[in-house]
């Protein structure tokens, strides 16, 4: 099956044409009322890229007939084209790109705007740079040496662009060390480094989301000059800017320092079931404090695991549930090896109360357990 064959129309898709077996690149183009741009875009992409190794994936929220214009061109177009039209209205640029990533089949997934502000001729250069430098992610940058914000219409937009770049470079310093243009909407990522399932973008900025959540290994940049919009109007708004700030806040909360706080709070909350269980077993059931402390610990570990796994590490689980649970359970109870002898010293030797002694041993083991979870259960 070569290009030129038209595949049956799928729900939500029109103008679908099959791509051949292996694809070097998928070009994802989000479109929201871009009917006056897509023809020129397709022409320039066809001139710039090998026809048999490329597919173009439009993810469209338009109400101006953009999909029909694309379908018209796609009939005689030399490359595979998919239009994934969504009926729910403007679903957001970031979400549209993620949907395209789910459909894309190329070894490289390239994202670019439809309005020709990103010159299509740069795509081969993005992928060549990725291959040459062994990179997982190649960012088209207006701020790298040789790049320019040329087409940013006015001083206000330049200011917003510069300001938001500085903001995210500060908040995500480590992740963005090699990225001068984190607000860029032009980039190429190796499909093998892409995990669309982890991405929950809010609004416009998909690249930052991708870097923070997918954590691609090596990132390089290719400079380019941002062009003036070919036709139509920009869809970015002030409320889009506010949504961006919310997005940044949410991404930031998923990071290390906030996690440590969450871990502490969950650990603290585990004191409650632990002490309550111990009290019930010793005072009500008349059990010896040692087996009672063990049982109370098991209950608290279950409690902690449920909260840690479902809330704190919800978006960054690298192992399957049984593996996560097994490790958490073993390590969570392993501190009994330390805590029970310590408890014996406290209760039998120093004559503290059982509950007070238990509390002391819990506090002592808390820091140790955070380090273990961070280093052994969730990371790497
Ligand atoms: N499917 C879909 N849904 N596409 C959308 C939506 C949406 O809700 N909103 C915007 N788009 C598409 C547009 O049709 C266009 O192809 C692309 O996303 C960029 O939208 P513009 O309206 O042209 O945005 P911009 O020029 O302000 O912003 C661009 O420049 C920034 C750099 O300053 C975007 O590329 C940003 O990603 C980029 O960072
Ligand atoms: Mn634009």
C-alpha cells in the first residue's frame, strides 16, 4: 500500500489516506479555523519532506470548513494525510496535540502550527539534528543563537513571550537547562521517548508539559525565525494566558519539594490508624505490645500506600501495581526490625507508655522511609 490510496472514512476523520509501512516522521498540526493556511502549509510540507516516509496528522476543532479544505487537497496530495476532527468546539491546542500523538505512527513526531509561523522547511533539519546528536527531543528555538522572534507582531507579545520564558526557566530550572525556548510550539520528539498517556495539558503550552512529564533524555535546539502569520488571526487570548499560569502551577506541584511535603503529610496521617490500632489491641484486646505494634504497623502501611499511590505518585508510576505494592509493603514493614527492639528498650527499659514509645519509634523511622520511597520505589 503506497501513498495515494484512500482509506475508509473513520468516525471523526475525513480525507484519510494510508501511509506505507514505515514512517520516518509524523507531522502533527493542530488547527482551529485555519482554512486559508492549510493549502500553503501542505504545499510547503510536500516540497520539504520525502513523500513516502511522512504522514501529516491534523487535529481540528474548526468551524470554518478547514477539514473540507484539507480533504480537497489531500485527494491529490503525495503524502499520507489524516484529519481528526473533534466536534466539541475548541478543545485547546495542548489537548489537540496529544490526540495527534496518539494517532501518529512515525519514528519522529513533529509538532507545528498551521499558520506558517513555523517554517515547514525546518522539519528535516530538526530530525537531522536529533539523529546527529542522539537526542530524544529537538526544540525549534527563537532564542537560540541564529533564531529570532521576528514574526511576533508587537512589543506586547514579545514581552509576554520573554516574561513567560523567564518564569518557566526559573520554576523548572533543572528540566530546562538546555532549552532556551520552552514556550515553543515547534519541536520533534522520538516516538520511543514519547508517552502521550502521561500528558494532561491545560491550554496552549504542550512542550513544557512534555519535558516535565515525559522527561526526555537528551534535548537539543535548532534555531529558527518566527514568521508572521500567513492568514487569519491568532487564537491566543488573555484567558489562555491565565490558563497557562494554572498549568504551570499544576506542573510545578508535581515536582520534588512538593512531593516531599505530601509524603510527610501522608506519613503524619498514618500515625492515626497506627496509634488507634495499637491502643485497641493493647487496651481493649489485651495483646502484648510487640505483636500489637506489628499489626498496627501493617494497617498504617496499607493506609499510607493507598494515599501515596493514588494521590502523590499518581502521574509518575514507573512500575506495575503488584511491584509497587510489594516494595512499599516490604519496606514499610521492614522498619519494624528497628522499631520493635527500640520499642522494647523504651517500654521495658525506660518505662515509657506503649503509645508514647510507639510514636517515638515512628518519628525516628519516618525520614528513612521517605528516602527509601523516593530512591527505590518511584524513581528509576
Ligand atoms: N485543534 C486546535 N484546537 N487547534 C488550535 C486551538 C484549539 O483549540 N487553538 C489554537 N490552535 C492552533 C491554531 O490553529 C494554530 O495552528 C496553532 O494552534 C497556534 O495557534 P495561534 O493562534 O497561531 O497561536 P500563537 O501564534 O499565538 O501561538 C503560537 O506561538 C507560540 C510562540 O509564541 C503557538 O505555536 C504556541 O504553541 C507557541 O508557543
Ligand atoms: Mn500563530
